[in-house]
């Protein structure tokens, strides 16, 4: 789950939840390490592993309709709850438009 927080008066604390941006279910207890970071382009990058179990038996990392096993890139400054950068890999090809890179496992 990716949740957006807003900073109130203290620069050290993000204390007020603005809303849930994204929820991705992961089926197993392993391969669930995720990361979030802002890129130099101002977009939010979200790295998701394949969701668990050995060998990506669900083929999630290769499936363009699943967010697991991908690097996502979203624009949190536009859209509701977010926008999609036009040059994301699947924005024009079909599949999930949040996808920036595919076939990521065991990040």
C-alpha cells in the first residue's frame, strides 16, 4: 500500500494522511520487498517484487496487466489519486499504464 502524507508545521514529521494512492495485493510471505523514491523528473517510482513463492510461478513479472514484479512511475501532482506520465512503457501499449519497467524480481 502506498499512502500519501502531508507535512503540517514540523519539517521532521509527516503527520496527516492525505489518502491511499495505490494498493497491490501480494499473495505470499516472500518476495514482498518494495521501495518508493522520487526521481529527478519529480515522479514517484515504486518498485514491486513478484509477490512471492519460488520462481514467479504466477508469471506476474512478465504480465503487463499485473503490477507485481515491476517498476511503477506515477505523477502524484496530477490526477486523482495520481496521473500517468505519457512516456511510461505501457501508457500507449495497453496493460497497466503505471508500469515503467518490467520483469523485476528480488529487488
